[in-house]
C-alpha cells in the first residue's frame, strides 16, 4: 500500500497547533515567572519547555492530519474533540502564567489529560498511528500535572 501525502494539508495541520502554541507562549512570556517560582528538584530548566512543546505540537498536527485523511464517518467528531482539547491546552498557559491560578491550573490539566485519553481512544478506532502519536503528549501532560501540583504546593 502506497501512502499519498498531501503536503499542503499536512503542513496546515502542523501549523495550527505550532502557531497557536507559539502565540500563547508569546502572550504569556512577559508574565512567565517560571524561573522565580519555588520548584521541585525534578523541574526541568525553562528552555526545555518550548523545545518539548514544539515537538509535541508537530506530533499532534501529524496525528490530526492522519485522521483528516481517513474515510471514517467518525473523523469529524474526532477532529472536533481534538480542537476542544487544543483549546483546553492553550488556556492552561493563561490560567497558570498570566493569572497564576496554580491549583485551578492543576485541575485544568487533569481535564486535559482526560480529553487526551479520550482522543487516543477515539483516534485508535480510526487510525492507530494517529493514536500512537498522541502518547508522548499524554506522558508529558502527566509529568506537567505533577510539576504543576508541586509548584502549587511549594508556592502557596
């Protein structure tokens, strides 16, 4: 089986999360107090986050592209769910960095983790590779939730 890749559509699907993530990063950069917070010993340096998130957003974009290219009658619902979780993802940075709602942000990221698990299950039924591409995102979110909770506890 030969896979035909629509490069324009692929780039579009990658562009959306990378652009939106970069835009939110730009909005929150001026109030990003990450380095000033009391942090747990396992907290990575701030430079790690834009690198990891760029990689994850690219994987998310490829994953959504794979879903969009299927003939599944579930793809619109799956892509809508993907869009909702992307919005929830982007709002977390506002809650955490701009508003400094650390505890609220922790519960918000738990919501996001639940949405990503739902996406992985939904995507798995449509395109297994697209589901697998979401797993690094899920693992990072679990780490980020633990880090978020630790930051809240250390900065009350």
